[in-house]
C-alpha cells in the first residue's frame, strides 16, 4: 500500500507556496499558471501556516466581494491546516480527505516544513495503478498451466 512519501515521489511535481502577504490576485494568477487548486502558505522558515484553496477564493473572497488586488492571502486562508507525515498510508489519507471534506493535503516533515501536497487526484491515480497491477496478477495466475 502506498504512503504519502511514495505518492509524492510518483507525482514528481513542484510544491508551490506563497507568503501570507501575497495578494489574492497574485495567488490566483499563480494557481492558473500552474493549473493547481491550492497553494500552501508558509512563513520565512518554510513552515506551513495556512492553505489557500479554490474554496477559500469562492467563499471568502468572491462571495464577500473583497477586492482581489487589495486583499491578502493572510486575510482569507484556511489557518487550521490538516497535514500528514511521509509515512501516512494512502488509506489514511483518503479517509482524512473524505471525513474532513478536503481535496488537498500537505505533507510535512517533523519540523512542519512542507514536503509536498497530495490531491484527491493523486490518490485516484495511485489506486488505479494498484488495481491494474492486481488485475494483471490475477489474470496471470488464472491462465497459468
């Protein structure tokens, strides 16, 4: 069963983070350029202090009619960030995402420094791979002489 570390290694993607002082306009521009749905908000030591997601944008900026070029991420980000460690299993990650109703889960080390972000899509890709391998194994087993 894959864990957060192996899922991040398979993903081979960059971690995009921003500072709390970043404007909403700057954050959304970066999200659009990188085709991502969230940005991790970090302090000067790369420690996670929040996360800014598409949901934050809709609920706390658009719905409240805040000016994106005058509003900072610090004003609207989710502060109570749910994170996981590199050894967290994919089953645990999926359970957390489902029960907490989140689509992005930062992976942090023992010092709360960001290692990467996993999305529900990353989990789905990994699950398809495991299921494909299982089917292949079963086919080989059943067709052996």
